[in-house]
């Protein structure tokens, strides 16, 4: 996505040496949406398939023009196998500390359990640190107990209660 911390070339990771991380491109959208839909919650709210709902392309374009908003994909053998979205959020609290907000972490079914999710989240944490953030935060649906254990293993703590207000109804 367009901002001052744009990835200028794919980055690989020691935890998953056959995988590189890079900024998402428009042609990655079908694979990203398919990963977002590949769980019980995602099946209820996403619309994978061709043709892709134009709302996904509109969202991608809006994200590309918003500074501090990165859609990062993990790629292996020319195929998108993971993704996450990272926001850099400037703030006044904590003496003007910026935060990284991690969202939409997904790994393709065939790549789960191989350390890719951990490498992807650690990559996002490194991006936040490089952007001067003092904290990373995320939300995870209460039903995703395996994801909660995963994030806790990476050092995230349950320090706050999150709330949402659905504005669509």
C-alpha cells in the first residue's frame, strides 16, 4: 500500500525460507479473499470466487491510497499463501505513541502448522517497530481460541476488552 515504508522488494524469513513477504497487488485479491473465507466465521461474511465482488477491489484501492495501511502477503512458489493487514496509528495517549494494528491474519490451509503465521506476525511487528511504534495490538473473535493461544505464544496479552458496533443494520 502507498506509504513511506513501502516494501521495495520481497523479503524472506528464516522461519519459512521458501516464503517471501511483499505488498499485495490487485491480482492477489482472489487468493486473499479465499483465505479470509476459509474458516467458519469467514464463510459467513466473505464472497470468494469469480467474478470477485467489486467491493473488494474498491476496498483495495482505498487502502492503497491511505498512508500507514499495508496489505502484506506471503508468497511461496508464485502463490499467495498468507496475508495480513498492518495499520500504523499515530496517537496522543502514551505520550504521543504510535501503534501497529494487525488485522486479517490468514494462512492458506496447506501452509498452516509450519511456522508461516508466526513469521508473518513477527514480520508485521518488525515493520511496526521500524515505523517507530511503541506497541502492536490486534483483535480476535472470541470464538477463535486457537488463535488466542497463538497470539499469546507470540507475546500478545489480553489487556483490554474490545467492543464493536455494527453500522450496517
